[in-house]
């Protein structure tokens, strides 16, 4: 499937089942794949597929911030229009045109298209429908984003998709006139963990290539690959005439072009044989194995590919459950002191298909799944037991929502690390995430057991095997609700202590380095 066909909003009966009245929603973290885009490189021009796609209307009215005067004391929007230029027959510069002769609204490689903007905006409206209209978890009107955490990878389509989703959730009519610009958190690509970072994690890059080579060995001479060659080999370049996992273009590159063309108009379509249903099912199966089997089979792959992000995800929930709220200095728009701001209730991150599949695979929730469609999303929800609001040391949830109270409350890890009672010595989120649950005192673990984690993938609850296997690890009567204690134990097993250092460890160690564990051995 290329474009996600979202289900209808939950019915009242579904809401009662999915959001039991004896549980209180505390924190939501949404990870969204960007919307429909153009292929990341030009392929199959020999079939007549145009390298230039006229689906980016934003190119007619682009806006960029530019200095308004010489001393840079004020800024104005610089509005401009983009046209594409290309080589002519004799290398002269000519205007790039689309399949229908269009000269404007041309997209660059991998750019979010008009349809991608529409689908991610629609995702935002669905998030509003659920978390604002149906559940009342987030306010109808917002005057700021101090209780939200917005983040995107450095890839423009991820940032733009996040913006569209935010606007869908809080359109102009749902924001006050004095609504300040929201903070969107970014990282240098060398430190980015919001996607599996092959480019800046050498050991993960090695492992990814080894799993890709294994997929090539398994599939290149298979009956399934023979079927794909009968369909597509006549369109392959002369330099690489056979369809294969490691051909040029790679099999995953062929899938990229098929999916991008299938999501857009008839002027940018491949020959009909590329959309053969059986062929696409084979293609999807092989690509999913090549890219994501490592998360099922190797703890090192999980750790380096998605462990740092999942450690952050768990830390935020532990901070909410034990310390009375998660605050982010990077997301705060005011003083920058997290203790002085609001607790974050809703996080939304613009990311990629590889992010979503890695999150789900890392906890055993991506079995028999297809490649994530455009605008797919994963929502990780934290609940507390509504009937037991005295979460820690007699404090109520109302007290926890007050910055003045929660700021004075020491973090659980402060006592573990001998940090005393001063709020200034409260540990950073990363310290909490990277401290195993087994190091927590029993009273803290008991608090974690009274909180529940539920993952929804494209509005469908995900069953986590490590939680479902034991009754004490999930909500009675519903094994899609995992106790926070059990969920943290699962993630602890593949949370790196120092991602950057571990990215340069075990270089050249092969598919399974020292202390690597298969999923079966790690208790998932």
C-alpha cells in the first residue's frame, strides 16, 4: 500500500473500549511519517517517466526569512518563486518541464508534494478529533505550545509534514491572536536519532549492509525474484539488466519509485506491469526483510538503530509517572528552565518510514506488516490508574500539574544517584532513561506498574509480545496495555549507554558482534 487510507473516527463504543474509564491519559507521543513525496532520485526515464513532477504548488509562493535591515535587528519574509533548470541537448541551460509541459510547481527529488501536504494536514485533523474533541485531553483553543514538544529530522519533508499536522490539529481558528511561534526542536544530522542513522553510526551502517547482503543471498536467485525479472527486467538499465536486491537501481529503489508514482497523477506513472499485485507483494516482503529483519534478530541492531530514541521515549514516560511531569528545556520558548514551564502532554515528531518500522520492530510489534505507507503514524500513549491518583508520596495529579509543586519535587534518580533533595540536582531525562528499571527502588517500580503504555499504529492497537506473555505485565483483560515497568524493562535491553561511543565499537565484528542477542534470548 502506498497512500494510507485512514479509518473513520472511533465510535463511542470503540472509545469506551480503547480508553477505559478507570485509566487516565497522561502523555501522548506521536511519530509521523512524512506525506507523499517525489522519488529520492530519477529512475526509469527509459519508460517515459518524467524526471520533473509538477506537484509542488508551494514552489509558486515560497517564503524564507531574510534580514530586513543591515544590522539584523529585524526580519521579514522573503517571498519568491522557484523554477527548475536542466541541461539541453548541447548542455545549454533550458527550463525543466513536466510531462504535460508545465514549467512551474516543479518538485525536487524527495520533496513533499501537494498531496503529501494534504494528507499530513488531514492527519492533524484526525489527531484533533481524537485528543481534543472526543477525549478532551488537549484544549480546544491554544495560546501557546508550552505543553507540547515538536521535533523533526533535518530532512525538509519531515519538517513540513510536522508543520502540516500541527496546523491540522490547531488551525488558525483554534489559536489565540497572541499565539507565539511554536518551537520546533532540531538536531544536527550527526546526532540525529529520530531515524536509524546509518550515515553517522559506523557500526550500524556495517550491520545494515550485512543484513542487506544476506537478503541478497537469500532472494536474488529465488523463484520470487524470477517473477520480478519477468515483469521488470526489460526496463532495467543495460549496466544492470537484472532485478536484484543489490542491483542498480536496488530493489528498494524500485519500490520507492513505484510507491511515489502510485500516489500521484497519471502523467507520472510507470508501465502497468510495475503495479502487478503479486509483484508488489513480493517486493514489499523482500524490502521489509532487508531493512527491518535486523531489529528482530539482533540486540545490537536494535540498540544502534532505534535504541537512543526509544530510551528518550521511555524517559519521558518515567518522568511523567514518577516526577510529576516531563519538561523539555529545548522545547520551552521562555526562560529555558524546564522546571519553570508546563508539563508536556503531547509530543509530535516528523520522521520517516524507517523510524516507524524500527519503533514497532524493536518491541516485537511489526510482525507480518507491510512497508509503512505515506503519512503513517505511531502513537505511544501513557495512562495512569484513575482510581489511584496518589502517584508518589501522597501527591495528587492536580498537584503534579502545578509547576511550583513539581519543580520542588526531587526526581527518583536524584536519590538513586545520591543527588540530595535539591531540584537543581534533578537528573536529566537521558540519565533516567539510561538507568535500568532493575536499579529503581521497589516503591518506584510499583508506581511504574500502576501506569500503562499502549502503542497505536495507524489507529490500531499493537500487541507487544513481551507484555502480553505474562498477566502481571499488562492490564487485566487487555494485553495491548503494557505496564510501564514491563515496557521499560523491554526497552532497557536495547537502550545504549552512549550511542556515539557504541557506534564505533565492534567495527568489523560481523553480523553478530560480542554480546549480541537474538530476540528469543532477550525475553521479548
